[in-house]
């Protein structure tokens, strides 16, 4: 059987066109590369989520927050907060 023949071939072509239009990517290769990057990112997020509630954090939030908005203060953005 050849490629692109019959209804299955048309469906594949339509799917490719729709995928390219939806993503804004130019080639099938670019779509696959983006999909793989997304898959890697999602798997990394799953690993981080699996740690939820299992890690102990020690620190002082007040110390971490000191100077947090200093850059905004000189721009007059401190009134927004």
C-alpha cells in the first residue's frame, strides 16, 4: 500500500495541516520536536509533584522578602501593592 491513498491518507494529511495551523509551526519535524520538549517538561513536573508534602523546608520568609520590592519602589510601583 502506498502513502496518502484513500480516506486514511486524507485524514493523515488533514491532521498534519490542522496540527501545523494550530501550533503555528512550519514543519512536521518542528511539531515533533515541540511535542518531545513538552513531554519532557510534563514528566519533570510530575516528578516535582510527586515530592509534594515529602520535603522539609527551613528558612525565614521575612528575610527572603526583605528588599523584594525595592526595584519597584523607585519606579513608583509600590503604591500598586
